[in-house]
């Protein structure tokens, strides 16, 4: 998968030598701001304005995953297994 490649890109973009803020308080403040813009665009039904804040929220979440050492590829694979088990249990 390519999710971990995206994590690497986000982690490099928001590296400690950039001025955008590298502590968790600032990271969550950025996420909160982008999430508010996304909620507003969704509430207004403004499709063109939804895409950019959605990307920003995802990119910031990927930054958090990158700095914490998480693997989204690994979790995606594990989630797919859990999903199959859930779907099989519903069929019974």
C-alpha cells in the first residue's frame, strides 16, 4: 500500500526545522482549524470547498502518525482482517 509513503511525506513536510509548529498542541490546533473549515463546507453543501480542508485534516493526521512511528499500511491490513471477521459474523 502507499499509506506509509504518505506518512513519510507528511512527516518530512512538517519536520522540526519548519516554522509550522511541531509540538502536539500546535498540531491539534491546526487539525481543529481544518476540521472546523471542513464541517462548515459540509454543512453548506459546498463540494468544491470540501476537498481542500479534507486533505488538510488527513495530511495533519498523517503527520501525527509519522511522528508517533505508526504504520497505516499495517493497520489497514489488520483492519481488513477485522472487517472480514465482522462481515462473516453478520452472515450467521
